[in-house]
């Protein structure tokens, strides 16, 4: 491995816990001592520094303020390191990785999220392997000396997934994350094998990192379900304080065909709302030309999210709306692939 420098950023989460020998409780360990806790890292020709958020954040409490802080920290330290490893709780990791992929424009270095299902201080932990491989990937360079994976990613259970294609799949299994519509960018076995044809590379390697810190979070998510009432739907979709709504629909983008449902969609569209159709299915894509109900939504002003995840749709909307108050411009960009979040 080429000599490199990596900054490990600990935001909180299971991976950073170890058992207190005095009372047996799990407590965060001192990441300034990471080389002592994970001595395998000493075998890499890599300088590793650490930064710990204070206070630590339970991933269930993650808010956009954390994403802004992470983006600013990476920007401030960008010239000092070849890559960044972010240790994060699993519950909202896919949301964080997705949003940061849109916030960090012109990225030429790896930003690898990882964590664990078991604390790093217990015998059967998956944390050590996840951390070791994440560091190796963040430090990896190709034959030209550039980063092997200059993207925001998630490494978990031997697979490197594009951050904005990832979703939490299991609450208990070590393979906690899945990327159903995009193959892994790399897989770790005896060697780490990179899927180089899938990895996005910057147009200009000397591009300056641009960080977007203004996020407009006026987004609601409505999961279409049997028994949904007009009152509930209108309260979400037509709320005057909401600028955009993600509709989680059935299958390839289908929803109720009842007049009241379509009328509320049209009402929201007439209010100028941004309406984005995302499938509830873990795998597959929205195609509103396939069935009549999907076509009805399209004609009522709903945009296709194609095969985007809900997590990526949320982060994309936050960022696009933060850039512009013009909903027409936001809508135009929503259906474009900006950083690998949808299939072309």
C-alpha cells in the first residue's frame, strides 16, 4: 500500500464501545488510543489520526447539524489527509452517507462510513474487521497515485457500497446494509477486489472541494398503504410548511386510483409542491408508464425517483432545495443522476 494519511472521525455508535472492567457497562473508548485497541492497523504504512465528536451522538438522534459538522470538518482537514473514515451508528448511517454524497461536491478522496453490530471491545465483534478494511480502502491508491475510490461509501461485512445506494437491511445480521440496485464497489476477501468500472472518478483530480452547508429540510415522507384516509394524506401532502413530499408507492410506482387520492395529489401540485415517487420495494425502479395508476400520478405532476432509495431521495432534496428556492429548477435536477444515486 502506498504511504497515506487517514483521519478517523468517531461520531458515536456501537463500534466505539468497550466494556468497563469496573462495572461491566459499555462505554466509549479513547480513539486517540486506536492503534492500541486495534493493533492490526500498525501493519499498514499509513498515518492514522482521530477526531472524536463531543458529545457523541446516538445515530437515532442524528440531525442535519451533524452532516454539516462532518462536511465542514472534512473540508477543514481535506488537504491534510488522503482519506476519511467515519465511524457512525448503523440506524441512520445510510441517511448520513447519502446526504454527504450530495454535500461534498468535487470530491477526489474517499469518505468511508463504517460501524458495527457488536462493540469493538467484545470477542465476536465485527467492528475490527470493518474498521481495518475501511482504513485500507480509504488509503488505497491506483497506479496513477489517485484514490482508488473517491466517493462517499459504506463498508460493512466485506462489501463496499456506494453511500447513496445503501439502505439498512438487517437489525441483527453482520451484513446490515444492502445496495439492491447497484453492485458493490469493492469486496474484501483474501484481497480487496475493486469494481473499477462502477467507481465514479472526478473529471478533474485537482478540483477544489466545495461543501454545501445550507440544507432545506422541508420534506415529508408518505408511505402509501391500504386503509389510508384522505384526512391523513392531505395533512401530509398539502401541509403549507412542507415544500416537497416523497411518496413511497407500491411496486413500480403505483398508488390508489381513487378520485380523492388523485385530487389531493393535484391539489398539492397546484400549490407548487415537489412530489417525488419512490418505490417501497428494496429492489427495482419506478416506471410510471407501466400501469394506469402510475401514469395518473405522472399526469398529476409527480416526478419519478427511478431506482433511488428513500434515504438518497431525502438527502438529494435537502441539498437541491438548499441551493435554490426555484422549485422548477429543483424538479429538473431531481430526475438527473448527480453522483451515482440513480441508474442512467
